[in-house]
C-alpha cells in the first residue's frame, strides 16, 4: 500500500520536490499559464524553499516537450568555467580536488535558462512566475525536516563565511523544524529583477530581456565580479555577459521494456543523462519480469549494469563542446549487448569494471578503486515535472547548494558552485578547462510511448539519480506499478563509482538497500560478493523521484511524488 495517494486529473498536473513549489506551478496553470510558465515558477520557488540545495543563481537543466509537434528540447542550464582559468596553475594550487569556496564557482546558468524557456515557449512575464518565490523569501516559510537536516550537517561550513551564516544560521544556529525562515536579501534580489522587467514596459520579450540584462550585465553581475576580485576568483564581466544556455533537441533511445516500445529522452553528454539511456540499452529486451521485482537476481543485474554505465560515464562523458563523446556507440544495441554480456549472474564485480573499448576513442581509465568514503546524501538538487492541458511537458532539476561557496553579499544568492563536479585530472573527459561546463549529475528525463502516453520524471540525489530513475521507470513500465507505487518501491544504490562531487571518493563493491527489501534477498546479494549495507525502511539517501504521466487519447493524468523528501503532486 502506498504511503501517499497517487494524484489523478484530466486537465493539468505537477509534481515537485517541495509542496510550495508544486503550489506555485499549480497556481500558474490555474491562471492560464502553460507547462513552461508553471515549471519556471516552481524552479524559482525551489530556489527559496530549498535554498540549501537549490540556488536561483545555480544550475537548471531542463527538458521541454511540445505537445503540438512532439519535439523535446533540452536547455543546458549549466555554465562554464571562467575564460581566464589557467588549468596548470589551478592544479598546482589545488592538487587533485576542487576546493570549497570561490575556486569552484562557474558561470551561473539558471537565470538565463529560466528566461530562455519563458522567451521560447512560455506565455507569462517573469514577475508573474516569480510571485510565490518572492513571497516566501520575503515573508518566510516553515522550516522543513530535510532542509533542517542539511543546515545542521553543514553548519560549520556555513560558519566559514559570516554573511552566509547570517542567512542560513539565523541567531547562530540552524533553524528548527517549523520555525519561520526568512531570506530578506534574496527577496530584494527577486524584487529587483521584477522591477527591472516592469521598467522595460508592457512588451513581454523586452521585459524578459531586461531581467537577463539585470542579472548578467547589471548590478548583480557587478556584485559577482567584485566578490571574485576581492576573494581571488576568476569570473569576469565578459564571462557573465556572454553566457547563453545551449538549446538542442533532447537525446533519446528507443527500447523494449515489458513487451512494449518505449522512448526515453534526456539531456546531452554535458550531464549524466546519457548514462540512464546506456543502462536501459543494456537491459533492452531482457525479460526482467521473469527475474521478479527486487529479487536478488534482479537487483544484482541492476547493480552490475549500473556499474558498467558508470564506468563508461567516467571514461567518455564530458562537455561535448570540448571533448569527443562516442554517444551513438554508447547507446548502440550491439555495444550495449556486449557490455551486458560481461555481467556474471553469480558474482559481483569487486569495484568499477573497466570501460568499454570504442574504436577511435581513448577512454579515461582510473585505478578502479578510488578513496573509500561512507555514502552520504548528496546535498543538492530538486525536481519539478509538469504537464499542461495541451500536452506540453516540462522537467527540470534545479540545483547548487549554499553551503560550499560564500553567499554573494546583499543578494542572498549562492553563485553556482558546480565546478565541484569537474575533475583536476589531465585526460579525464570532465577535466576542467576555460569555458568548459562541468559534467552535471542533474538530469531531467522524459519517457513516452507514441500514441499512448507521455511522462516527464526526475530526482535529486547526485549519483543516486540515474539509479533511482532507472528503478522507478522499470517499476512502472515492466512491473506495471502505478506512478506512486513505482516511486515508493524500495531501492538499491551502488557506490563503486567515483562520486561526481569533489573529492570524487568511491566505495568499491558497496551497495546500500532500503530496509523493506527482505533480509533473504540482501543475504543472497552478499553471497554474490556485494558489500551490503541495509538502510532504514525509508530514507532520502536513495533519492526522491517525482513524475507526471498523461494518456494521449483521453488526456487522463496521474502523478507520483516521493515521500522520502518533502515532495508533492497537485492537479485536477
């Protein structure tokens, strides 16, 4: 039985990582806005009510599906390293890591991604979609358990910067659950952007251009440059004014799951979305139902396939504007079948397997072990998925924490620290370079069966994202669970891969499993060589999936929201 009831409707639906973000999107849809308007409203609200994990000046990778054409667009809501980066000097100064603070800051991409989405596909003004975010920054909201936990966990890091501590540790301590949390500086920043739009006049496009200009060329940009100059950072006015998020068709893979043809779409190789497609490609045509849901045989296969996917992620994925990525081969049926053939059904690989060999490419190959570190929840990212009455869909994973960089004084903004997902290893496909985008963990997803249904979905959780998205999708498509049951089913997470966040530690051979999986199953996994840690029955350490689905013929809608986090689905 599900902990939360699945939401149903026939007009519009949203599922988001916080109930106030879902409400923001719902209000926009109710007022006549479309999925993009609603999605951007939720993204901005998440940057307020989850400002420990999501920054309005962070990253915001998006998928936008147009109901009329069936085309799905990706918005690369991640900025590059400053153009003035000297890689040799950086590595000499910081060694094999990306340190806390200003040294991990890249160009903030979320504001431009939101503005571009509104310009290209939206119908409303920035001030309309920012209204609830502004309200909750100015008037506050009740502190929720997940944010309280993270603020407690990183309290000492916030204290490194007095301006940050003043916001996120008011009165010198993390707020307690239920206490009203106000972010006055952030409210002033959102209000400033709305005022600049209003001053530009009634024309919607001119107003949106004014919002972008206010952030990337106006007072906010000047404050960012000033902070970098004072703290030894590298961002310049030219870096900011030149930024535009790349908009391209989504990457997709058609496959057979549960006896039907399904297409899954994600963003490109600048994020880990293609790793989900690669894992699905390795499972294409396999009779997973015959293995039994969450049986030892099934979970073993998933763990080993994910390890193979992560091995290829480490070997090949990086910003395709800077490195050659053999994406077609990674998703090719023959290549995927050859990779799957390397899975021993009776024995776990002791760590990360070697990557696949691809003609014409030299893979990055680490030592396969990395530094052991206990798995901890990734302190970043949220999610919103929306479908409107016209069949348009929006999915976004806004992100960037506020604990690992100093707040921009007077603004309430934690400027994108996503440089933490770059590597300082020469030859690594995600090695930092001037203008190069870090390889993101956030990766919004969309699945569809032509003429039958459409489903945007996604999750927070760093390296758990691909794994949770994979298990959710198989729960729904292969095992026939409704969305809420598919979201809530217990999960397994592997930790053999180098963590995407600096210092990129790994825990070879380790899997964590929610406690609702029977002991007999985890005992059989251990007998295969997995180092199994049993978790509580329910934990946000295994991510927090949100999903919305629309039936093509009837327009009937359903939504699932993960009770492991403060997620909520709304619609009618």
